[in-house]
C-alpha cells in the first residue's frame, strides 16, 4: 500500500511527542516499544482514516480490573479504545475493545496476555461547518479480525486524551496507565 503512513515501524519514536514537548520516554526493543513515562501523541494528524495498531498486554495474574495491563488507543486524540487484559471475561464498557465508558464491544475477541493483538479501526471524522458539528464521528473496530464495533456514532469524546473538543483532524495517542503494555506496527491510511 503506497499510501500507508507509518507511525511506528520499530525503528524509533521520532513520529511521536509528549503533551509537554519532552522527549518520548518509551523503550524500543526489537520491533516494539513498551509504555514508559507519559502518554505519547503522533505528530501525524488525520481526518477520515484506517488505522492499524498491534499491542500485547503484560501477564499480571494477581491484578484485577483496570490494574491488569491497562493502556488505551485514542483515535483522533479524543476517543479511547481500551487496551486491557480482558481474556475470558464478561465484557463491559471499561474492558478491552470498549470505547471507554461509552460502548462495550459486541463480543470478547481478546487473546491471552503476552500475545500480540490487533486493532483495525475505520474512523469517519466529525463533519464541522462554521465551527459547529453537523455530523458526529463514526467508528468501526476489528479486534483480532473480529468486528467489535460496527459504524457506531461517537456521541462524545471519552476524556483523558489530547482534547475534549471535537475537531475535524487529530492525532493518535497511546496512553501510559502505568502498565508495561507493548506496541508495534502502527500505521494509518488517510481516507
């Protein structure tokens, strides 16, 4: 795909920044990076896009709930798709694949901790005219190849991202929630 824009290909974090402009403090090992200190934000912004993100949650058998391999993928910097070790659990709007606190996934497509998982995200940016939202954002999400959200309307941002304002373009944000989640093969295609 000639129009694929690599956000992280395993080589460096040059395509990322922190909220306050400090250097990214996430460790690269092999072809992946591990959550370090602070959220990171892609320098690349986009409107409508197809995004691909691969992640692996750490094995934390003694942990429960939101303390179990927690991170997040913030589409457009404003809509969090939860990353969490939810393997084998009943799902809620706070588990892996959820649009955090808004929509629970249609099913649990999570793999066991330490296994690489994928999000393939089809995002239709909000339509804005004269600084007013005339059509809300929409998202379809596949988790490990399984549809877990199908063209859902995003009624609001989820908080904790770059902004709570609804914008026509935004970056991708990966969340530091204190757990050593790993990420690799992150790219997008602008649609």
